[in-house]
DNA sequence: GTCCACACGTGACCC
DNA sequence: TGGGTCACGTGTGGA
C-alpha cells in the first residue's frame, strides 16, 4: 500500500533507501556535497531494508494514529466551543483554557450560592457562549451598596449595550445588594469584547453610587421599599 | 546561537547543506546509494546557502514558537484539570472534552430551571419558617404577562404587608415574566395567615394586569426598562 | 514573497 | 525487545 504522504525531508530518505533514482525536482543538494560522505563506512547498515524498514513503517503508522486521535479531540472541542472550524490550534486551546476557568469559577460561585451580597464591592462578568441559537449569553454579577436608582441605571446600562435580560436575581441585606444577571447579546457579537465592555459599564455604574443617595438608602431599604 | 536540537531526518539535511562532514553516528545510508545521485545535476541550487538557509532558520524558529504556544496552553489545562503532569496529550484532551461537556450540561440545567415563565399564570406562596431569628420567611412565585408597573406594584404590595424582600429572582421570556421572591415577615406574624394574605394580594396584582398596558409592555420590556 | 498554520516522518526516550 | 509518546525540522498551501 502506498502511503499518501510524500512531504517532508523524509522524501530524501525514501529516495536514498528505496529508489535508485533521485526525484526530478528533488531537494536541492549543495555542490559541496562531501565525497567523504559517499565514501564513508556503510558496514552494519546493509541489513536494514527488511526489519528496519518494517519497524519504521509501524512507527510511522502508529504516529499517524496518535496524531489523528489528538486531532479528533481538538475537532470535538472546536465543535463544543462557539468558534468556526478555522480558528487555529493555539487560539482554540486558549479559548478552552478560558472556558474551563470560567466554568470552574461559575460552579464554585454556584456551590457557594452566594447570591447574598458581600461586604465588598464586586463585579464579575463572563460569557457562557452556549446559547443554542448562536446568541452570546453573558452572566454578570454586581455587588454594591444599594441606592434608589441602581436598578434603573442598571437597566439603562444593559439597554445601551443592546443586551436583553433573560434572567435577573437580586438579594438585599442591610443596605447592600447583589444582582446576578443573565443577558443575551446580539447574534454577531464578539463575546470577549462584549464581556469587557459590560464589565467596564458595570464598574462605572457601581462607582456612580455616591454621596447624594446615602441618607435615602437607609430609609428606603430598612423600612419600606426596594425601589 | 547553536540550536538545541539535533534530531530528525533534518539532521542529514543540515549535514548536506552546512558541513562538509557526516556525523559520527549519522543516519544509516544504504550501500546502494545511487552514484547517479552524487553525480546528478546540481545547477540552480548552488545559491542556496545564504537566503535559503536563513529562511529555513526563521521557519524553524517560528515553528518552535508555535509549538511552545500550544504546549503552554496544554500545560495550563493540565494544571486546571485534576490530572497529574504525566497524562499524555490525547488523554488530557479527552478529559477536557468531557469536562466542557459536563459543565455545558450543568449550565443548561441551571438555565432550564423553572425560574423561566410558563405559558399560564401561576401564583404560589409557601412559608419556609426556617429563619434563625424567629422571623417568618416566605417564598413566593408569580408568573404572568409582564407590564410596566408590575415591579412597582409588587413592591408596594409587599410593603403593605410589612414584608421585607430578602431575595428576588426574575426571568423574562417573550413578554412573560416570573418572579420568585423570598420575603421576611415580622417576628410576631402568624405564618399561615400571612401566607393567605400574600397569596390573595399577589392574585389581585396579577389580575390588575389589564388592557391599559398591553402596547406599552412590548416597548418597555423588549427595549428599555423592566421597571 | 514573506508569514503562518498544519501534517508529516523521524530520532530519542520510556515502559 | 516492541509498542507507546514526544519534540523536532521540514514541505506545503493559504493569506
């Protein structure tokens, strides 16, 4: 059976070992090709054609199978992640690393089920990218002091980024609030870019939580309303 | 700078192109090495040593960098997943595939939880009564058509019953909304009575979802605000 | 025509 | 040993 391949420097090796004739367009051979090379000792290698060639053949085929196994997994990852078939191997693996990181973070978030606000301000955004219809899905968590116009501000922020809210979860404790959002971006969004945009917007939102609202917060949240 | 490598069939190429001497333990050369090869036409390749060798050098180094990039990501994955450093590349990638699959399933489970609104209106209220400080805790779920003043109405309803919101979860899909609330009543509340009160109040709230708001809903929820 | 990414065959090394 | 993985340098084809 003729192997499909004919690439690589191995070609010259095939020529040297199997054929008596160099290729028409064979690899370039320098003019200072050493005569000592041609004349060098060849003893002990004359028996190679049989066993040695068979071993090489097995080796070659095993290596090919190995490559195919690896490639199969990579293709599967390519299919699992939202990326076209033309992303190169390194970038694909980078995405995979990021994805595993995100999901690891996500599960630990869920395990801690820390919907309830922490003492410190926190913002986290990551993309799920697992929407069945190709839209980008993001999960965002914002924890900060509460204030009367936080929710309207948040809504406006999402609107300005053309993000639709699929799910919102919020918890208030002692004047602090945590919002956990699941939002969907446009079909053609770049997930990574949008993640950064959203993170920055939310950061700005939290930093806007200023003086003017302090006194109202107590009244509003400890007694009557969460508006 | 001396490249660290000396493996591969390329070695023979380096010998042929750069040195006048074959390696001591060079690759085996068959005794039937064709004389026609040594004597074959070398014209047109005598100019290779300069430019060609440089190109080959660049190529070699670029390829090395590429390999290192890929290897870096793989090492990172090896660190991220629970597996020792000695698992082979293919197995590692298999683990990664499985991991991503699992986490994907997990997230879709979460997304598929019944927080999302159903087609029919639903109200359910029950008391948890498990508060550590003796307060009554209620869990309430309201599913109905969305409208612009649903949330303010809901807040007012809770206030009128002297209920504090501890946690609120909401999801919107196609003009319908589900709110899941965890609320705390006063210390001396009768849990059962309050459950009924709350249920009735929420029922009234949903039934108030009337004509006057139909057109606004689309505008409000698909675009601007959920207030 | 230079860069980039890939598949290939091979030597080294490990059970 | 024989079967396995790995890193290497190279040919090749696409931007």
